[in-house]
């Protein structure tokens, strides 16, 4: 009965594990990019910034369209103002005196519609010319956000793949170390092994157990970091599908042959767009010296009376209409425009300097990243050879131990050497991945 109960529990546990595995979301590196484009909050805000910029452009350009406003005014003079008329006008005495006369009716009403149209305004004219460039600057800034998100996803994803591979190797090594520990304990019980051999095996098992727990904790944090960067719930189970580490070397070598081009780098494109906007500012302040012209017009009705009831008789209202235009001529504003123009010219010069400096920075980043990548490729080849040698040594030590002509000390030492070689290999592989990410970013291949 007890065995049957354990069998049921085991089957239930395995079934639950199978469901958990099937529920896990498979993610390739491209899947992570695609997911981040819709769920990462930095990306969402970058896309919203483009929409905000479009709204601001439309808001500025709206000044070029007619503006129509309706109005209605009603006045009740509780005490109407008086006008002083000379007494001589009425033939009153004294002739040099004045008589207060009220001409204003108590009630007045004036509904009206007024319209205006900008015929020429330098600011509106430049805004219409710069519309495309302003929108382009927002899109370039968005590309910069995309690049930053993809850069960190690339590093996190590949680091997690490497960590999983390390964890698998540690688990395999730990299982074999426990097997050796058991064999040594059995051998000691029969009197063919010493206590120090058992203790040495215990130490190795303990060290591997601690390393396994440490790497497992790091895996959890690294996985949560990847989910955070793509905007996924940290509790969502995932499975990484791009785990072919062996192809990294070939991809890295092909990346070294990629030609450098400033136009592919989002930051360079953004700086160039900022330079264009600064040039539009120069043009705008120059044109501000010219007059602006606006056409105006309006229609309406007005009526005044001393009888409040007449206010509701439309036939008594008098119609009027008007058209006109207004010219604003800048004459003197305390040299404000001149200083604005000087500042705009200085900003153009400053942006040009920043572009030249950015070119140097890109050249340095490309050169530095290529050097790091070449070094990682060379070291990776050497570390791979070290692993092959360490595996041969371990295999020989195991065979000697099974044949009874070797000691577990040789096996333990060979196992330790192999783990060290593997850790060095994965460390170099991580350097290669990071150098790849740096070079791709420097070349503008992550936007």
C-alpha cells in the first residue's frame, strides 16, 4: 500500500512538471526583441513621444488655419453713465455751465462672429518647413531607445544561455562526484580506502553543491532581469530556444568583417537632425525681422433699448460686418532678436563640434570592440582546447580508478581541473558575447 501511494505521488509530480514545462513560453532572441517592442515601458514612452511630437507640430501649424470665434455680450446699465453737455446747447443759464444727459440705454446686446487668418508669419512659415525634420528628431530618439533596450536584451539573453549551460555542467559534475563519494564510502567500509579519501570526496561534493546553489540563484536573477527588460511578468515561465553557443564564434568572425558607417548609428542620425533644427532656428530668427500680416473680419448684430422686453425681438437688431487686416512691423525690441540669432548660430557650431566628437567616439568604440572581440575569439579557441585536454585527463583518471590502478584523488583533481577549464571557457564566451553587443551597438546594428 505504501509503495502504491508513493507511485501515485510520483506520477502526479511528474505530470505537474510536464504541465509546467508545456506551459513555459519558448523565447528566441528575436522573440524577446518583438515582445519588448510592445511591452517594454521605455519603448512605449518612446513611441508616445513621437505621437506627442506630432500633436505639438499640428498645434503649431494650426496657427496657419483660419480662427473663428463666436461671442455674445449683454449689458444692463443699472446706472447708465451720463454725458455733460454745455447749457448753451439747451439755452440754459448760466451759459458756461453743463447739464448731465444720459444717452446710453439701460440694455444692450451684441452677438457676433469674428474670424482671422494669418497671411504671413515667420514663425509659422518656418514651422511648416521644419515639420518633417522635427518629426524625424522624435523618430531618431525612438530609435535610440530601441537600440538601448535591444543592447541590454542581447547581453542578458546570451548571459542567461551561458549560465544555463554552466548550471547543467555543474549538475552533471555534482552527480558524478556523489557517485564517487558513495564508491569511496563503500570501499572504506571494506577496508580498502582511508578516511581522508572519504573526506576529500565530501569536500568536493560540498563545494560543487555550493557552486550549484550559487549559480542557480544567479540564474533566477538573470532570468528575472531578462523578463524585466522585455516587459514580461517575472513569474511567467520561459524556455530559451537560441542556445547554440557553438555558432557564436562564426557569427563573431563575420561581424568583424562588417564595414563601419556613421549613418547606421542612431545617435549620429539624431545629432544630424538636431543640427538641421538648429539651422531652422537661425532662419527663423532672421525672418523675425520681417513684418507679419493677418486678415480679420467679422459679422454681428447689436441693439440697445430701455425696455428689456425688446431684447427678445430679433427684428430690432441691426446687422453689421467688417473686414480688415493687421500688419505688425518689428522696429526695436532691445536687441532680443539679434541675441537670439547669435545664440542659434552658436548652437549650430556647437552641434557641428558634437557631431565631429561623436565620429571620433564611434571610431574608438568600433576599434575597441573589434579588438576585444578578436581577443575573445582567440582565447575561446585556447579555452576549448583546455577543456578537451581536461576531459581526456578526467576520462583516463576514471578508467584507472575503475581498473583499481588509480586513486580517487586523481579523479577529484581531474574533475576540478575540468570545472576550472569549463568556467574559463564560459567566462571567455561571456566576454565574446559582450564584445559582440558592444560592436553591434557601435556599428548601429541594434536599432
